[in-house]
C-alpha cells in the first residue's frame, strides 16, 4: 500500500469533530477531501447547509444521501425481526447505523476513485470498529485514516477542537465549549452520554430528552396503539397502511408522548470498558414489544426457543460491527424462515412508560382457546399426561433409585 494519499472520503456529520478533520486531513496528508453525510432521520440533516459547511471547511465536494428507507428496511427491521437486544436491553440504535454509513462511504470512494476513507470515531468507542470492519469487508484496498488514533493528531479536547476551527475560520454553527452531553441520533433512537452520566452513582433529571416526555410529564390517560405486521415487518398503524419511515415517525411521537422506551444503562463496550448512557427509543420499543407478542402466538415452542438463543448472537454481531459477515447473513436466513407466519395485529396500551399487551391476533395463530383452557376436549385426554410424566421423569427416578443417599449432590432434604 502506498504511503501517500491522493483523495480521501470522510464520513461527515457537520459536527465539531468531522468539521475539524477536513482541514486536518488537508494539512497532514495533502489530499483532496470529499465529505459524505448520511441522512438517517436524525432531524438536523439540512443537505444544502451541510454541503456549504463542508466546502467552507475545505472539502472539494460533499455528498448528502437520504438513506432512511434503506436504514429501516435493510438494517433496523432485520434486527428487530431477530429480536436482538444487546445485553438484554439496548436496541442497537447506533450499532446498525454505522455499517450502512460506511457502506455508502465505500461506494462513494469507488465512484470518486479515492484511495482512502476516514472517520471521526475515537479510539475508546465502538464506532471505530464498526466503520473499519465494514471498510475491510467491502473494499480492503482502501487506506483507513482514523485521526483520533493518528500520531499526527494533537487535538485532545472539545476546547482544543474549537480553537483549531476558529483559527482556520471553520464555521461552527452554534457549537459551544459548554455543551454538556454527547448525542447520536437517527430515526430509530437518540443516545446521550457525558456530563453527570459519567457517574453511575448519581441520579440525573432527564434534562437531555428530545424525543420523549419524562415519566412524570407523560399523560395521565392511557392510549392504545395497534401495529400490523406482515412476515415480521411492520406495515400499518391503527389500521392505516404506512411506509417504514412514516410509520416509525408516528410511533416515535406516540411512544415519546407516553415516555416509552427510556433507558438509563451501563453497557460493556467492545473495547473492554464500561460506559453509561441514556437512550430514547420510543417507536422502536413499541415495535419490539408488538413483534414479540405476535411471535408468542405464531411460533412453535422449539423454534421460538432457538430463535431467542440466536438473538443474542445477532445482537453481539451487530453491536461489534460484524454486519457484513457470513454468520450474520446465515442468521438472517434462519430468521426469515421463522417470520413466514409472523403476520397479524398486536395492540398495546401505553401509560407512563409502561407498554402493556392489550390483544394480539393472527391468521396463523397456534393458540387454541379450547385446548388452552380448563375444559376437557376430545383430542386431549388428561390421563395421557400420566404416562408422559413417567417417561419424562425416568432419568430422575433412576438416579434416585440407584444412588440414593450415596449421591454427592445435596438437594437439601
């Protein structure tokens, strides 16, 4: 690989770090910089303003792509169908966004005949891995420049970055040295880190929220919402067919109003350290719950059990940036097969952060009210259970008879 760089495509957000990285790349690598920003529904993706700011910062051009539909249909929905939750709670809002951004960054690099790509992720977080694994998988010839890990990088604080930008007259667009929380958002979620959140023993006041009410400010009256799925994908809300983007936007409004999907967690980062964050995922929380309810009705016991085990593997792959891997694709093939009957409606009752099941229906339901009730039915003879239990418990009975008091296992009797 050659030592010099001619053209580099930067994953650009318009924020402080990536705005500073544009002139830094030019000064330290003498290369042309092409900026690329992805609109994933983060709410502040003003394409003309981003392009103007990137060029003013030194970029030769700036691509801004609306990837919201692809983000939901090809990344978010598959992860939700898999039931993947990192460490049992985190709905992976940042995790599956990075491979999508990096994929299009690679495509632009190929189009522009660039020989390098760059990102603004630090050396302490997960995003560096997610970006760089995607680069390696999709175009290993590209050189990767990660300024925060580069020996030429001498900016180590927000204040130093602002001073660097001001000396080069880079537009800061209201960026202040007094910013408390670090945020990352898209159509699926909004995360908050830093400030008081760096101290797990301290309570905060949820003063950073932008998508959600606090529990105290949520309405005193419950609201019902019905979500319709076809083969595991959400397709309608309260009986109205909607595309993926419109549906999630509306669910975010409804869920946020009722303080649903607020998380305050300490998680284990891939690099080995722990971090605390507050996550707002109002619409996503409702979708996960509704989907789980529908699966409880339509999947058989063995399939559901196996799927729940593999959900943890899917979550680890997504969190660790291993999206473009044969294993993740193989898991998708399994999940897609399970979702052929996950069609129907799930109704939820929302009240002050609580998401309460309020009815589920499917044409593929495996629930028989007669069989599941207490009344006798013709095709289930309760006396059959006697022989079943004898066979099922035979290993335990045999062990007790042969070992008796000799057993080294103490059951406390």
